[in-house]
């Protein structure tokens, strides 16, 4: 996946001045305080959020219980993908776990820019491929790794951020109980 991320960065670095300027014109920096929502369940996701600083999570409600599906860190893209693509209400919330700074881009403005800037079509495709690969990796790990392996992997991939995430969110994200997470943490 790192190779794919390098392709994305190389494409962005190689944007012609006009494409870069057009993209910058529709990008807005926004700040969210810890606990604030970037997107509520039931809203249509009309923007994508590139995380510049901080941590967010995606979750949904299942029988009055929060189920965390994604933890998103610096240089991740936070978007309720199905809602974004289909213009249907989101089944998920996107919430700031810490204070967060994002680069926010309106979907309609981005779609319009792609008409005259073919490099953005390529960017859109590469980003979709990257998200699909990330999702496939996440599903594979979720179904094949033990609780200990999942937690160690999260520690390895995000060692500086893990202390900022409530344990209930981590347990939900890993698909384990809070009690199991406590047992795993005592063994490390």
C-alpha cells in the first residue's frame, strides 16, 4: 500500500500549475474540537476530509451501541464512502477523537473540476484504489488475526497516537470486548 501512496503523492507533486491552483481553490482548512462531528449519521456526505492533524473515527449505532469501523490518522481520508458516491444518507458518523485539522473538499466542486483537469480523474481513481486496498487489508486482518495480533498491529502502525484513543473505541475497532483488550494489554 505504501507504493500506491507514493504514486498518489507523485501525481499530486506533478500537477500542472493550473490543476494545483484549481484544487487549492476548492480546498478549505477546517478545525474540529475533540468530540465534534464532521458528519452525522443520516446526513449525505458531501465532502471529503483529508486529515492534516489529529484523529477521527467512523462509527455507527447498533442497538444503542457504538461500533467503531475506522480510526483515521494524519494523512488519512475521512469520508462515508457509500454516502459520498451514492448521495444517500450516511449510515456512519465521523467524529473527532482529538482536536482535528482537516482539508475539506466539496464533492460537487471536485466533480466539476475533473471535467477540465484530467489529472484529477487520475487522482480520484488512485484514491479509490487506495481506499479499496486499505479496506481489503482491514477486512482480512479483522477476520484472520487474533486479538493480540490486531492490537500489536495497531500499536506498530500508530504508536504515537494510540494513547489518545479511548479503550472502548479501540476494542470496538478491533472487534473484541473491553475485557479482552484489557487482558491483551497486560500481556504486552
